[in-house]
C-alpha cells in the first residue's frame, strides 16, 4: 500500500495577528466577501475572508473554492496588497493541483513564487516552492521538482530550521522513490530520521520507517522491508495512530503473502480489516477484503474467497474506486477459473477490459482538458504583468511630481521611452505566446498520435489472450496475462510523457517481444544490442516509435519462414539522433506479399502513425529524423529479410 504523500500547503500566510475562531460562521464570511466585491475600497480583512473560504471549500466543493480564490485575487489587486496577491495565486494553483491539473497549477504557483521573492517573504517562498516541487514530481519532471526541494533544504539549513529540514529530506526521498531511484530515496529518508532524532520526535518516525520499507519492498529486499514495516507498526501502536497501524499491517501482510506464509498473512490482513472498519476507512475495507480473497484463491479455497471478493467489489463500486474495482475484477477472473466457471471468466474478463479501456480513455481526455485549461490561465498571467506595469508608472508619476525642476522636454522623453519599452515588451510577449502555443499544438499532435498506438497494440494482445482462453490453455493465458499486465503498466505510465528513458522503452520492447514469442509458440528469437557508449537511464526519446517495426518484423517478416526466425534491434548514438535498426531474417517483403501475409500497398496502422510522428519530429526538432526500409537479398536475388533504419531525435540528461 503506497502511503507516501509530499506536504501539500494551502495555508494562509498573512500576519499571525489575524485568526478566525472555530465558531465563526461561514455565512458571515461569505457576506463579507460579497460586500468586498462591490466596495470601491475593500481592505486587508476582506482578502483574508476570501482566502479562508477558499481553503474551507477546498475540502467540499472545488468550484466554490476556485470562486473564492479568484475573489481573493481580485480584491487583493484592487487593494494593491502584494502579499494578498501572492497568497491567492498560491491557493488557486493548489486547487488545480488537488484536481490533478498540474500543468494548469504551475503558472499560478510560479507567479506566486515570483511575487513572494519580489517582496522578500521567505516563509511564503518555502510554502510555494514545496507546492511547485510536488506539481513537478506529479508531472514526471523529477529533476525540476528536486531543484525546488533542494532550495527549501538550503534555506532550512542556513537558518537551522530543523522542522523544514525534515520536510525537505522526506519529500526528496519520496520524489526519488517515484522516480524509481531507490538508493537515493533511502539516503534522504535516513537523513530525515537523523533530524527527527535530534528533535526527539519519535512519533513522527513511523511514516518515515514505512517509506523506507516500501523502498526495500520495491527493490525486492523483503527481509529489510519487513524490519522497517515492523518498526513503523511498533511506533504507530505506541502512539495509537490507527491509520498508520493499518498501513503497517497491510504492508507486513503483503510481505508474508509474497513469502508464502499464508496463515500469518491472513492474520495481519484480518487485523488490518478490523482496524479499517473501526475508523471507518472504506477504501481500505474494499482493498483488504480483495487481498484476503486473492489469498484464498492462491490456496484454492474458493468458497472462502468469494465472500471477501464480493464485499470488496461492492464497497469499491459504492465509493467509486475504479482502480480497486479493476483489481477485484482481476481476482474474480482467477476465482472463476479456479471453480471452472467459463461464463464467469468471460463475464469478469469483459468487465475488466471495459473498465481498463475506460480508465485509459479518461486519462487521455483529462490530459487534453488539462492542456486547454493551461492556456486559459494566460489571461490571468497578463493581468499580473499589467498590474506590475501600472505600479511602475504610478511610482514614476510620483517621482516626477516631486522633481518639478525637470523640464517638460525631459518628461516627454521619459514618457516616450516608457511607452516604447511597454510596447516592445508587449510585442515580445505576444510573439513568445504565439511560439509557445505552436509548440504546444505540435506536442498535442504527438500525444494524440501516440495515443493511437496504445489501443492498436492492446487489441492485438487481447486477441492472443482470448485465443489462449478459447483453447482452454489456462497456464499459457496466465503467463501471457502477467507479462501483458506489466507491459500495460509501462504503456499507461509512458502515455502521459512526450519523452521516456531509453531503458524504459527497451524494457517495454522486451516484454512485447516475449509476449509475441509466447503467442507464436517460440517460432522466433530476438536480440537487442545497445552501443556501450549509451547510458539508457539518461537518454530520452519519444515512446512507441520502434514497436510498430518490431511488430511488422514478427507478423510479416518471419511469419512465413520455415525455420526459426530472429529479430534484431541495434541502437547506436549519432550526433543528433539515435540510429535504431530493426532487422529480421525472414523471407523478405516480396515473398511476404506473394504468400498473402500483406497487400502490396498496405501500410499498417502502427507504421502509418509512426511515419506521421516522425514527420512532426522532423518539423519540430531536426530534418534528419526519419526512416528507411531496406530489402535484404542474397547473391541469387532471393529475399533473406528486411531492415528498417530509424533516425530518432533524443535528449540527454
């Protein structure tokens, strides 16, 4: 159970001299804000009321919270209160972040950061940098997120602020964990523990021990993971922290299950279930019931498994927890297979596929909606720039009034120069916005083309699984499904990224070819050669560009071959691009067409989409991006395979 959470701050940063008592009625604050909106001269307290309401509604209604956040911004702008503007921008950014619209949150948070820096408010800077870091990490821009965390850490060290040092160390550990750089994550978790030890804050070490356990768990070091999960459990019990005890028990149960200590795993899951029901925590009630059901499935105790799976599924459905529902469907597939109920296997398999497709499509639509929302924030950014310009002009006019000795000619020259400066700034800003919008359009086209690849690949793989199930080949279907699930996780993670690490792309290609080899009964082998000069962890390229040609090599190249086929992928680094060569020892394209594997003028969907993506990369990055198809022949002019050479632009970290 992943319980890591970076600190997410929507705190009101004004002077501590103002505070609202718990008995203050929300309606009275709403009345204050309504009056402030129409007043010609609102005051600082009006800003505070709007900020308070925005924070209050963030827990109940995001739309209402946004309304009061923007109200606070407009009131602060009318008053000319720089701190109020900065705080309201931070609150608005955090509301977008709560909704998962991280691209939309960043402009508001970044504007807030700039204003806090301008007025020298270090406390505000710490808060907003923390929020910016979280947004960057959620977007997958780990390096940028860690930069903001490091700035907070440097400030905390220079001022000996141990509390902020704990937060910075723990959050940096979480960022590295999400980045799957577990050794780095462990380093920062232990630094956080050292500071907590200096503070003598034993109670707060429980969550950090749990984070360390999760890192070791994902690294496959179960013994160490067990030690730290147990440390977390002991401390959490000592201080009576029910939710933290619950997480520790679930994590220990997972390890025991992995080690096949099923009785102990069941005992821990059962204790966790009792705790979750006493809180109550509906999300964990659903999840733990499903885990117990899976445990009984493993033991072939299907009669005991069904009540737990049914309860878990019902609770997850009632509370709209789609990912938990997906896990329940998967468990019911195994249950139905165990009781040899083919109709139920088909039923839950169909439910699983439909929900999985729905979640994938919803994710794609959310990404497009997020980009659209991001461009709408440009209007608010312009208002901030104009506000700054107005303030500069007012200061200039006051200075001119105090210095009447300046001649009219000097005044006119200053006004002309100021106007010219403002005009040039405006012109440059518009040109920059136009360029950024064009770049964004190209990136959207790339993502939309990329999104066409995933359903195409998923369709082929599901057909193979269906074939295994239809042949009652449960063992092969299960092996295929496990590999397919791993590959789907990679594809879904990479679908939101324009660029992915080469090592992730190679991992996906290996899984893909293993699936295809299983599908075609080991009729071919594959080999991947990477230039030793290349470090795949630090090379980034657009995802899913190579896969269609691997698929063509298998489906059309070696399919008609009598002997065992071989597909080879070679990757070398050139000056501006990666040279990726996909080669098969099949019968060649001419014979493939002749025996009916493909039509003469046929271009597969995957190949066509890749050609279009390469064309966009050629326009956006380098004209050298592209592809070449070479027919391999022997001395008798007989086809002995096909070679595809791809020139793919890349980035290096």
